[in-house]
C-alpha cells in the first residue's frame, strides 16, 4: 500500500520527465501544433507542450524564470536580447523559417496600399505593440521608411500579438492592419491582402535552446527536427519561406 | 534611476483611469440606487432573476463581459452598425467602451450596498413622513435617502475602487492606446510585457495606495451605517 502511494505521488514527475516546453511566436501557432505530434512520434515517451505569445512577452517570461526549454522568436532582435542576457544557448541558435509582412483589410475595404492609410475615412489601423511584438517593429520600420509612422500615430491601435491584429481586422473594428502573410492566409475570406509591405528588416525566425533548460538534450533534438524535411514541409504548407 | 523614471513618467494613464472610474461610478450610482430601491421595496415579478443578472459582472470572467460588449456593440452588430452609420460613433477603441465595462463591474457593488441600506431603513419613519403630507418622492429624498446614504456611499466607494481596477473587458473593448484608452492597469500590463519593471512597479504602487485609501474610507462609512 505504502509503495503504491509512493508510486502515485511520483507519477506526475515520471510523466513529466520527458516533457518539453516550447515557447513560440504567435504566428507559429498552427504550424507548430502540427509539428509537435510529429516530433513526439519520433521520440517515444516525449511530450511537447507549446506556449504561444508575442516573442517579447515570451522572452520576458524566460527572463523571469519560466520553465521553458526551447524559444522560437519571430525576429532576430528579440533573440539577440535573449543572447545578451545569456538566456539562450547561442551555440544552438539557428534560423528555421521566414515570412512576409502584408497590409490586410476587411473584405471590400478602401485601403489598397500603405499611402491610403492617410485617408480621412481610415479611422483605426491595428499594429503590434512595438516594445514586445516583432510584427509591430517590422511595421514601424516600414512606415518610418515611408515617412508616415509619425503622422499615423493617432490612428494606431496596438495589439498584444499578431493574431490579435488579425482578429481586429477580421471583425471589421479597424480599417487595416499589418500581419504576416501566413496569418492572412489562415483568415482567408475574413481579411484581404492589400499589398506586400517592404522597407523593413527581413522577417526570419530564429530558434534556440533556453540556457536553463532541464531537457537540453531533447531541446536540441527539437531544434534539429525543425530544420528537417518533415517540419520544413509543414512550415511550407502554412506559407513560411526557407530561412 | 528614479530621477530618470520621473522625468519620462507619463501621467496620462492615471488621469484617464480617474476619468473612466469617475464617470462609471456616477452611472453605477444612479442605476444602482434606482435598482436597489426597486429590489428592496417592490414586488416586481422576476425580481430575483433581474437582480442575479445585475450581480453577474461580479462573478463573470471579464473576458465574457468584454466579448459580450463586442458582440452587442461592435461594428458588425446591429446597434454598433447603426451608431456608426448615423453618428460615426463607436465605443470600440474609445474610452467610452472602458466606461461601459467599468460601469457594469461597478454596478453590483452600489446595488448591493443600496438595496441592503434601503432594507434597513425603518418603514415607520417613511410612513410618518407620508402622514405629514410628504409625497412619495419627497419622503424618499428627505427620509429614506438620508438614512440609507452611509451604506450607499460605502458601496459607491467600493465601486470606484473596482472601476479603477477594471482591465480585461476594457482591454478587449477599448484596447490599449497610449493617451487615448490606456488606463493605469493597461499601462502596467504593457510595462510588464515590455520588461519595464521599474515603470510597472511605480504604477502598481500608486494604484495600490489609492485603492487602500478608498477601502479604508469605505469601511468608515460602513461602520457609521445605522444597525
């Protein structure tokens, strides 16, 4: 009886012995949810759980000691900050995907190009929060290059992550928003891609093992798996480009 | 560096919080006193159900409240579409949206305070006022309200504190637009997300201090309530 109790008490620890926690940028949500089970299938006994949010938020969680094993960011800047703070093992860092910034509108929207955003009937434009959401920073770079970032300020609505920008546009609460092409493709019918935006740093996704990971071996395997044919195929299916 | 923090400190979220909470509290006070009187003094059919619905925001997840406002007042809704069509007005991404959310969460506290205060007022005193040829309204204003006000005020102060702390529903409806809809609770959330712990801590301390002061004041009034 005593032994049985001990076993029951230890069960959660045994079960979590091979558990990998992956913190990934919100734009990776759908692709990673499909990649997770494929990885589990190749590593019997291993389970992967995902934590999706804006890259900046994920890095803050890691900095505050969240038990994370792998970090996948939607931009180099956030990963650089992680490297500077020694939160990630830099020797494991590699780029595994790329993306494109697009301007989206609700169906039938009047906005066809970035310059249309200045029109009086464009009241609200959704962008990611610049401090914590990579898509917000890419947007800022592009609009600063077009010299319309400052004049557009009063119209901007700042979202917690790229999927929230997408949701604001899909609900028709804003006239336009800036998201990745992969997000826009997922909401086909609810949003329309007005144009591909240029004038920003290339959108590339770096991944790295977290320095404090207790599953460093498994974490390295996951990072390697992302570069493999199977994971790359899934990423391509969702519209991500090669790194 | 506190000096540095002070120099770049933005008071807009704090003043907006006071404005939103102030307007919401006035609305909740008017609604809460009227409904509190109805629930304490009348035998309206379906009273129990109506009271439960009014108290709902106290226990509902703020996300349900926020989603409800979006569905009922968003651009795609009948009401939201009509307001936009005819008045070019929307509560979405507007501080008025935060006022609606805050009013709904503040209402139960005024309502509960008012209805129990009204229930404790001696009906004989009101009857006496009526025998002195006071109208129903006059006896309410001159007798019932003065006797019930400590309870109402205690509830109102709690409501103000609650309205100041509203976050989830307001974020969903009004968004976090600096200088326009970003209240103190949202500024704290943004600061934490951005790793600005110094700013978050400072705002958190200010908000906590104000809330403690309000709670102390509210308790004072509750103790003065005639038993």
